[in-house]
C-alpha cells in the first residue's frame, strides 16, 4: 500500500470512528464501503488539508473511492499519470 493510500485510510477511519467502514477493496465506492455523504465530505476536506491540495467542486464527482482519491492526489502532487 502506498504512503498516500495509508494516509487516506487513516483519514477515513478517523472520520468514521463510530462505525468502521469496510475498506478491504480500495476500488469500492465510499458509499458502498459504508461512508455517508457527511463522512465523504469530511474525508475530502481532511485530504485537502493533509496533502495540501484543493479539490474544486467540479472534481468532486470523480473522486468516489480510495483509489480515485489516491490517483487524484498523485496527479495534483505531480506524482501520477
């Protein structure tokens, strides 16, 4: 698992501490993993802060899973495809 993915998982677990989601498949959507819309918003805001990036509203619909968020962060940081 990449360092970015490890941090994303930690953010998700922190945001959902009352009811841990199923994160066994990083390609599974956040909702299918057990996050509600407030959890997803919290995760994305924390990711912005943690990785020092800005996620514009126009990109929100394309970031629906751990893998999608990881790829988005890599691209923003210049480390991805």
